């Protein structure tokens, strides 16, 4: 079944052979290994991610079933194992961005992704490939949190959402390329070569992230610069300096080791405390919270469409090639719709207010078209209306992430993307597939089930409509970019290397309701 979403590209096609008798069935392990395509691997290179993210669904891991003698449960675990690493590591990368250069963190993520992908190709049993799949998610987590803020910082102001849309358009594009890549490699070589080839393709990007001059994110003090060296935050700096003084006064090796350990523990606790504070501040941003709630409802439907769509289409319209039809429509609409949404918002004027208007309108109209499509008895009528509906609902990708980035202060943007990604998966597409399955077991009517599922789009549209009202009451006039430099403990070094005290930059912004 086709799985596609806003931020990720591990989405693939799976065939339910029981419900689609016209599709060929492999007769032996050797045929499975030579003719079935390998897993859609992460072939989009550096553009993945970005995250934010595809629902866990059965995937092209069937070739490995012949080698490892996997059962259906293990096969399903492999397809979604990356989610473990992704959801755990995303907030960690976002938090580390405050004390480490974000561009270098992306390099770390790409390196982990490269070695993990190569490890998948070299795996020898279920647990080895499952662990590597989890590490693939860890590598992707760096992009989930940090890529979108970098794009937002460097894009021309009139084209910010267009640039974001080009970035998120790479997700369905990567899916399409993955079909071709997986089919070619799987039919001519072996599924292991698909992973090794991807690792080789990614390696230059991982190296570049370490060797080229790193970019800085707005809202973060440089980790290293020619004249300033950030030691820590004000509170952390005082504690660390006291510990350093204690180390210098100790003359015994044992005391020094205890002091170094204390410094490490202190920094870890300070990091954890800062993460908790940032998360609390983030959840107090009403506009951001409303936006993510709408995104969860939206992703709930998209995730279930991805998993159950082809089977529903086969049962309702007796499609002989439901996977290809739903897959083709979703990929084309994902590419065209995502790009269109970004350009439309730029033409309207990229503000939080206009983003909410576009989100609510596109989702509402898309829900009407999709709902009407499932009411029709004609296959061609269904495909026509469903295509228009998916074009509209995919137009939300750039606007929804624009709101995530611009409804919080710059220093929280990386964390906002991470928390958004975790939320839409944990509360959206992960539970949606089993819940829809329970509903279908109860009603035993795919048309009624799809109509009930599609109606949730109206909930998402309503939540985003409320977001416009929340924005108007609390953040009127604050759509313009906020520039805030948080107080940091900095030791200035002049040209001679002499320390010259502390520098506490003033916060400043261009928000008329909150003058700094």
C-alpha cells in the first residue's frame, strides 16, 4: 500500500495478495529475491526528512523474508523500525543545536544514516537489520529538526514558502525515484546492493557537511567565532566556572577526575533543564499548539489513506491494480500540490494569518472532493474527484510548516519542528491504521469506513480556522520575523587574545505588540 506524508520518504507500496488475486504471487524464495523490488530505501539523499515524515506501513522488505525467514509480524516491524530512532532522536538534535553548530549536527545525522543504510545491506538476521533501521531514523532526525529552519533563514523573503515547498516536494519525488531504483536494482542484482548504493550516494553529502563552512541558525549564538567563544548560558556558565576553579585547585589526579565527572553531570543536568524549559515555552505558544493539533488530525487521515487506500479501492471499485492507481495519484498530487501550496502562499503574502486561511480552505475543499469521490459508483468519476481532493490537501505542506517555524521565537524553531514531527506520528498516522481497521471490522463496509475517515479532514480544517482567530487575538502584527538574541555568557577575546569581560546582547524584535 502506498504510504506518503509531509516529511518523510520511506513510504512504499505493499501488495495484499489475498485481496488482489490478479496480481502475480511469488512461488519460491529465489523468485522473490530476484523479482520483488527491494525496500524503498532512503534514495532521496540529502533532501530526506525532512520530516517530517511518513507513516509506518508494510514495505518492500519482502525480499529479505526469504533470506531471514521472517514472519509477517517481523516484516511489519522492519518497515516501521526507523520510527523509533526518529521519534527519540529528533528532540535530542533540536536540543543539541543550542550548544553545537546545527550544520555539523546535520553532518553527524547524515553520517549515522550512511553507516546504518550500509549496515542494512550487510545485515545477517532480523535483529541486525532491525537495529540498523532504527539507526536510519536517528540519522534522519537531524534533518527533521534542522533543515527547515536553515531553508527559512536563507530563502528570499518573497519566496520563503516556495523554498519550503520545494524541500517537502522531495518526499513524494523520492518515493517515485525509489520505485524505479528499487525495481532496477532488485531485478538485476540483489536487494543488498540497493542499500549499499544508497550509502555511497549519501557519503559525499555527509563529508560536505563537515568540511564546508558551517551556516548559523538565527536565534543561536555561534558555537565558535573569531572574536567570541560561547561558554554556556548565564546560569550554566557560573556553575561551570566554579567547577573549573575547583579543578585547578586540586592537585591529586583522583580529585581532578571527580571534578571532571561533576562538570559532565552538571552540563547534562543543565542541558536537560534547558530542554524542559524550552518545551514548556513551546507548549505555551497557542498558535503553534493549534497548528500542530490540526496537523495531527490531517496526518491521521493521510496515514490511514496510505495503509488502507488500495484495499478500500479494490473492494469498492474492484480495481485490478489498486496499488498502482493510488500510488500514482498520490505521488503526482504530492509533488504538484506541495509546490503549488508554497507558491500560492507567497502570492497571498507569507504571513501566519494567510497560512491559516490557506490551510483551512484547502483542507475543507479537499475533504469535500474526497468525500464526494467515495460516494460515486463510477471508477473514473472517483479518480477524477479524488485527484482534485488530494491536490488540495497536499497544498498544506508548506503552509503548515511555515506556521511551525514562524509562530515561535527563532531559538525554538528546531525544537518546534521536532515536537511537531513526534506529535503527528504518535497521535496521528501511527494509531490511525489500526483504529480504521477496528472500524472496518465493526461496520464491514469499506465505503462507510472511508467516508468516516475522510470526514476527519473537516476537523483539521476547523482547527486551522480556529488558529486564525487565535493568531488574530494574540499575535496580531507579529507575523514579521522576530529577531531575538538570548543572553549568553560570552568571553570576548581581543586581537591580542586578552579576555575582555562578558557580553550580554539585548533582545530585540519587530513585533508592535511586544516591543523589546
